[in-house]
C-alpha cells in the first residue's frame, strides 16, 4: 500500500467530495424528468446508459483533470486514462441506472481512489435523498438530512436472523443462482433492487449481507472502502480480495461472512 501523508489524504478526500458534488448536480438535472430515455450497451439484455451517466462522469473527470491530473482514472462510461502517481480513481457515475430510470432513490454515485493493493478511500453518494457515506483514511461516517454520524456495521448474530440484499433475484450464471438460492432460505429476510444503496446499509448497521455476481471494479471498490472502514468485510465467494469485481460477498462482520460463505460453497 502506498504511504500517503496527511496532506495528500486530505487532498484526496476533498477531491472526492468535489466530484460527488458535481455528480449530484449532474444526475439531479435529469432524475425523474419527463422523456428521459436510455440506450442499451448490450444486445442480449437491457444494460442502460443515459445522458445523465455520461454527464456525471464528464464532470467528475473535469474535477480530476484540474485537481489531480497525475492520477489514473477508470470510469464505467469513458474507460481508463493512465496516470503517473500510482493512484487510480474508480468511478461509477450512476450505479443503478435501472433504478434511476424507474425513479427509485436507490441508485448512487460511486467514487474511490485505489493503489495497487485495492481501494484506499471511497464514497457512496445518493443525490436525491442527500445521503453520503464515506470510508477510508481513518474516516467512517455518513452525512444526510439528519446530520453527520459514524458508520458502524451490525454486530454478529445468527445467519437465521440476518437480512440479505441483492440487486437481482436471478443472480449471475445458473451455478451462481443455485448457490444464492441455497442462502436465501437460511436468512430471515431477503430484499432486492437496491443497487449500491445495499452496501451503504451494511456500513450503516442496517443489514447483514449483500451477495452479487458479475460485478466490475467500478461497482465494488467504493463499497469495499466504506464497508471495511465501518468494520465489515468484502470478499469474493471464496474469501479472496474482490476489488477487481466478480462474485461479491459483503458482510457486516466476520461471523456472518463465514456462515454465508459456507452456504454459498455448498
């Protein structure tokens, strides 16, 4: 892990906050607007992208070009730009574009900064309800309509009492779906369709588990930073690092993580 002094950490935090601010403005310009349409990036299924996705990433990249031109950038809509600092900003301008199109306030803007070992600091921002979750560099807090408070994941409780979240009931491949369906009857309650907001709810101590498959680095790096700062754990389904994406198991604590991992692996 790169050694970053306090002044550099403060600059990275301030840069992330400015990016989140401009992304809030860009996404709210179009959210719940009449006539908002989407193109699809896939031919086999609906993978939408809107003018708001592109505008959000363009404005975040403009902040980076001004404040941190030495850093690399990996964004969902505009790909990778190389840098020289050893740091990479990983951006998802709207995580949950389907939710955005449907008008539900569970999409978010994901911003993280990583070195070669993975994410160091991240933000999950929900512009419409005005909540921002941040983690890393010694910080773990959320700011919203009711002020600022620390983030702390839920303490251990039996898997039978756990709340599980996932974006889609039809998760991943048939094999991945079968593993997920083994887990669902073992928990108290399963909720779907919350996109990145589910990860924020782990960090806030509301839910125990998020299980997903087929994720990209920009889907998961900010959630990893926020959840780990709040005391949780995020790995793949074998307990390995997952900052490059794939099958993700996010958990409030090591005990519920181990229990879920055992079920997923049969």
